[in-house]
């Protein structure tokens, strides 16, 4: 029995997507900042999508990381791209603080750069294929559901009702809220019968 209800009548359904509850204003002007991409030479990281985003929005993007010679040459020829290469950790954190947003456009088993950027107060636009997006809720973490340039651009430019960031609530918090709500309803009804 749970709150007077037999267990066979209780069905628990975990949320498959975070529940969007409320938003907050961030007032960031994209035209005065730059994007940041942190990664390495690997096709699944989809650096090409990050570059397309910067070029479509005509916003400069700093690229930090260890890349092979062919990719490095290619990066140096791309408009709106400032290839930096490997830098010390402290400099990377400072660069994150200065950036409008970190772009995580590909497949990541976890996404340490995403966590670091969020810890510095930087917005992050990441695909749902980034492991962090499954485990962390953060007001500056935007999840784009496909590895698609146009979807990223639309999310970055999206005019939310006086917002730039969305807070999410995980299923445990929601479960506790629902339990409290239904408990008060059930107790009220049972008290009325007494």
C-alpha cells in the first residue's frame, strides 16, 4: 500500500525528456561576442556543423584543441574561424568566460568541455548526443535534438518570451512534487470521509 492505494494500481512512468518549467532572461547580444568550440580531430565531433553555424550567423568562433595538420590548414582557411590550438587550462577557462556560447555539435560520450563552460557561466548549445545532456539540468544548457546546422541556428536565434535560458527539472524533483500534491489531495479526501 502507498498512501492507502494498493501497489497494483500504481504505475510509475519516468520522464523521457526534461520538463520545462520556467525561464529566465539573460540579455546577451550575439553580435558583440564569439562562439567557442573545444575538441579534437574526430569526425563524430562534427566541427563542420559548428563552423557552418558561425558562418551562417556571421559570428566569429574560436577553435581550441588538438587537431591534425590537414584539419588545422582547413580551419585557417575558414571565414569567421580563429584557430587557437592547444592552450593552458587557465586560458581556456578565461576564454569560456568571454564567449557568448560553447558549441557542442557532435557525439560526445560525456562532454567535459560542456561542464567546464557551464561552470564558468557560459551558455552551451549541445546535441542530445552529448552525454552531459542526459545527466545535467542547467539554466544555460540548451539541447538541440539533431546534429543539424539549421536547428542550432534556430535555437540560438529563438526569441523566447523575454528569455535566453531554460530551466529544466529532473524526474526526481517532479516526482517529489507530484507525490506531495497527490498526498495532500488523498489525505484531504480521506479526512472528509472520516
